[in-house]
C-alpha cells in the first residue's frame, strides 16, 4: 500500500524552465526569419534630367522644337500614358513605352506664328510611375515678331454720334529689308474711314480708323493690309464699332 503522505512533488529548477522558454523562443524566431516573404512588385521609375527649356531670343516665323529625355531606371516598363499641352499650337510626339534601363523622349513643337514677345508654354505628362505619376514640361523664350502691331490688331470704336471717335494702330517692321504697306481693303467701307501713313519710311506705318459720317449702331468688319514682305504679305485688323445717339447716353 502506497503511503500518500510520503509522496513528494518533483519540480524542475527555475533555471531549467527559463532555458526551455528561451529554446522555444529561439525556435519560433528562427522559423519566422526563414519564412519566405513575397517579393516587392517590380515598378518603373522615371528619371527626367530636364523639365524646362529656354529658347532664348527667337523669331515668330520658325517652329520651336525641343526633346525632353526620359530614362526608366526602374524594373518594369515605363508607360507615358498622356501628353497634354496647354495650347493647340504645341504638337507632341513621344515614345509611349520605355523598357527598364531604357531611354525615350517627348518632343514638343510650337507651330510658327504661335508665340510673340515673352512666352511660356506648359505640357502636362501622365506616367505609370507610382512615385512620379505626373510632371510638367515647360518651354519658354522671347519671340520677336516680323511686324509688331501696337497696341493690338483689334480696333474698338465706341461713343456718341458726333464725338471725335478714332483709333490708331502702329505697324513696326523688324525685318532686315525695307518694309512697305502697299495698300488696304475693308469689307465695311460704308461704316468706317481709313487712313494709312508712313511714320518712319520703310519701317513704321500708322493706320487710323474712324466711324464714317452719320453711322450709328453696332458694326464689325476687317481691314486687310497688303505688304511687300514675303514673310508677312498680309496683315489683318479687326474692327468693332458701337456708335449710339447722344440722347441714349451710351446705355
């Protein structure tokens, strides 16, 4: 017969329990470290060395073209999804797909006679690069017109009948050869009177426009001017008039 009073409970020393816990933790950690992790998805990466180009001083008659280089330093194909110029005068041409490690370009051309004086044209580009999905390319410069028209190619005649209503337009040539306006024609000769005088021979002309006689009410038309320049053989001035009777008070 077993004497239960003489039974002793056997317990492991504390140091053994701690060692066992450490061994279990080491096993779990090692198993976690060596678990296979899913590889990061390959992605394209756009590197654009230049996002702005200055043409400097140029002339209005020439097309202005520049190519922006785009490199793909990523591990997946780079796709140029959209190229959106801010003006219909800018024509884009580009490499739509650029392989990893490859190089492509976006060529932008501003059409002749689309810019004058200091200009700035921007083009938005959309890419499949997750870190740089959008960028803006800028072209700028100063375009000298062959024939400078001041203050504008639009004439507005507004006032009461009998008032001294007139408007002037000055044409200044930047051409190397002598410049002459040889004649003009308007499609509203019954509405306006036109005079044309040289201010500086072979360089500057002044056009003056006035309402004709007792003309009243609104009207609109154009004045065509003909020159000896093969670059700008024809110039156009647009005329808008609003002549009211004195009693109407301009209302």
